[in-house]
């Protein structure tokens, strides 16, 4: 498999991770069966995609990119879907996470 397919699996893993984590609140503590099943299926698919990506891309690079982008996107998801406005420290923290993802992706090939 090529590096391109590794990045495709990573992108799919990120999208599935954002989807699963973004909709966890709607499970109401896993009491709403429909959203619960949706979250379980999407997180299992996410882990599958990440495992495929890690066969091609270094583990640290894969997980750092997945974690940073998922945290940032889920935070924005909470702002837009649930009107959860963050404070200045939250914005600074998210910016630092963004820098932590961009830095190794632009300056180095592996972590």
C-alpha cells in the first residue's frame, strides 16, 4: 500500500472519530439506542481505519494527527451544535493543539 492510501485511511479515521465523538452527547448516557448504535459502529470503523493507517504511516504521527484534529473538530462541533462557547483559555489550548498537529506535518515526516 502506498503512503497515499495511509493518508486516506487516516482521513477516514478522523472523520469517523469526529462523527462518533460529536454525537456522544445525543446518546444521553447510552440510554438512547439509535444514537448509541451509531456511535459504536462509527468508533469501531474509526479504529479500523486508524489501524490500517498505522500499517503505512508511523504510529506517533498518525495518532498525533488523529487526536489533535479530532479534539479541535469536536470542540467546534460543540460550539456550533450545542452552543457551548469556550473561554479564552480554551481557545488558546485549541490553538496550541492545532500548532502541535501542523508542526510535525510540515516540518518533519515522523515523530
